[in-house]
C-alpha cells in the first residue's frame, strides 16, 4: 500500500515540510513520484522513517543518521548500545530536573519554601562550562568578561526569571521558523525585528559587542548541541538565525 506524504505525516507526526527536507538531502526518498507529482511511500520507507525517528530521539545529527542507516545490523546495535548509556544518564538528569520543577511549582503556589541549593538541580553545568570554554577560546578576554557579566546579571534570578527567559527564547525561535516557512529573507525588516528581540533577550545576560554577537551566531551553527536544538524547530534555522545576527551586528552594534 502506498501512502502520500500527507498520510505519512499524519501517521508519524513528522511535518510534511520536514519529510520534503529529508527527501531533498537523500535521507528518506519516497518509493516513487506519481504522475500527479505527489510523493508516495511504502512499507520500506515507513520503516526507514521509524529508524530515523529513533536516532533523532537519541540526538544523532541528520548527517550521521544517514551513515548509520547504511551500516550492518551489528554496527547499528553497537551505535544503539552506546547511545542507550547516554539516554540512561539523561533520564536520570531529567528525573532530577522534574523534581526541581515540581518543587518550584509548589514554591510558587506557596505550598512549601524552596531552598536556593535545590533550585538548579538537574541542569547540566558541564555543558555550560564547555560553551564558556568555546567562547573564551574564540574571543579571549572579551568573552571571559562577557561570561562573568552574564553570571553576575543572573546571580539573583528566581526560577520564575529563568522560566520567563526560556519562554521568550522559545517564542522567538518559533516565529523565526514561521518566517522561514513564509520565505522571508534573513535581512528583511520583519525578520530583523525578530533578531532585534533576540538581541534584547541576549542582553538580559550581558551587553554583546558586534563581534561577540556575531560569534554567538557562529556558535549556534558550529556547535552540535545548538544546531540540533534549532533543527528541532526547523531545518536550517541555526544558519538563518546566524545570518540575521550578523546583519544586525553590522548595522546596529558597530
């Protein structure tokens, strides 16, 4: 039985646009193209999509998934075992984070007080340190001063402040993805207004120079953790945001 791209999207929860993108990069080609121009998928492609979704859940980048899918069963098993250990560690951290969130909800409702040392359990300080080292390696003393400024700015933040900051970032990313879907250029007035909001969001933590803000955009693209996060919103979003940040940095921060 053949399925249209819309039917596969409904079955899997993967958007039609993403399925088209998988086709474009050769990760998931349809079984055939009908005379009407529609993509049609059969059982073999549905199974391949399921495997892609499994590896995406394991945080593998699309470039690596394509290579893994061409491996033998034994090689695939080895990759899965390796990532299973990472998932176990992540589950433990997320369980701890869930307890932190529950404690925060109770705190905000006035049901119980939350001790400061319990507010940040479950977050990943190792990754934060890694990002800081990356920026310092790139930009030296200026980046180090920026990082310290950020830590000072957020030192007295409440959990509510952090959640508000995360919600603002999520909204900006979603609106940028919508702008991409509309075909808007990264240097268009509408997109630059969103980039300006992003700059204002970054400025909650520190006051970026043109070089630091532009370099932050490069980090979004080059660092796997960031690029995968943005890819979850929309393929190509990291590059789109980076290009918009460079335009804004040149226009308004120099």
